[in-house]
C-alpha cells in the first residue's frame, strides 16, 4: 500500500481542501489516505497538486489489536 507524506513534518495527507488555490493538504499524524498501488498514489498526488514538500511512500498496515464490541 502507498500513502502521501509531508517530508518536513512527517504528517500524512488525509484530505485536500480545494477551496484554496493551490489546494491545501489536510495533514494528520493519526490518519492517512491509503492507495492499493503506486499508480493510484501518484495519480492522487498530481490531482491534489502536491508540491516538493510531499512524497509518495510505501506503507504496511499492521493489525495491533482486535476489538470486539459484542
């Protein structure tokens, strides 16, 4: 899987605010938009108009704990 990260802050891109020109990236340390393959990630990178402060990185999703609400 792939995600977009801010190289300066280490925060993940979890959304984009298109009310600004250029669009502003919404950042978080706790959530990220994940992409199944590199092609989807780079398409989104360009669509969001990310600048040189951002990069696409490969990530691994690991289950730490199963929580049942039964």
